[in-house]
């Protein structure tokens, strides 16, 4: 199953990178088999497109994650997690920091109150949104990924829907603008 997943991962990652190439991004030298740094067109932040492995022996996924190549937010010191608000339609995103980190808490509060960021994230079909400890926003998308199950043995690729690469880039740009305001 691992070999089949690996071959499929190469094709899915190539398709994901190609979707960003159509927006003017240029792939750079790979940093790992499951990650490709992308050079941005003028005026935009460089990105990293990667497949994040989750799961165990009986099933799991390789989920598409897109992040900025460099930190664009003040470093919170610990990862911030985000949760969408709204049942049917996303009305906003609430960021949360673990207790005991005042810098992280103030950044989480600022991001939670940023209407432009909430609007941009509302267009993205995300599974997870976070801010790494160094200040890089990470968007884990529901498409552009692979899901596998051992019993019965199934490996299924989920394509990145049209319009989502643009939405992801817009959301990461909104993070960059939020970082400029927070500095």
C-alpha cells in the first residue's frame, strides 16, 4: 500500500503544484519528496506546497498543506490553532493559543478580530488552519490530497477544486496583511 500511495502522492503533488503554476508561481528545488517550494510572482509571498501525512496502518491521508515560505506574522512562540465559526456558512475564524503565552494570546485575538482575514478564509475549503510557532500560516486543504484505507484496500485522490488555489493565495495574502498590522 505504501508504494501505491507514494506513486499516487507524486502525481497528486505534481497536479497541486501545476495549479499554482497557472497563477504565476514557479517551482524551485524540492526540499523533500512531499514538499515543493514555489517562487511567487512579483509582489506576493513565496509558498511551500506539501502533502502532510496522517494516519496509521489501517488508513490515513496525505493532506495538501500550503504555507508561506517565510514567517509573515509575529512569532507566537507556540502554534496557534483556528476553528471556523458557523454551521452551514463560515461566519468567521477564531484563533486560540495555549494558556501561558501572552504574545500568542494577543496575536490570536488580533487574528480572530480581523474581518478581512475571516472573509478570505471563508472562500477556502480548509480542513485546518494554524499559525506555526515561527509565524507561518498553514492552510490544510480538503482537496489536493490522498485518502487510503487498508480494509478494503482503497487509495483515492481528491483533486483540488477550481478556484481554490486562488482562494488559498488570497487567504495567505490576508495573513501577510494581518501580520503587517500586528507588527
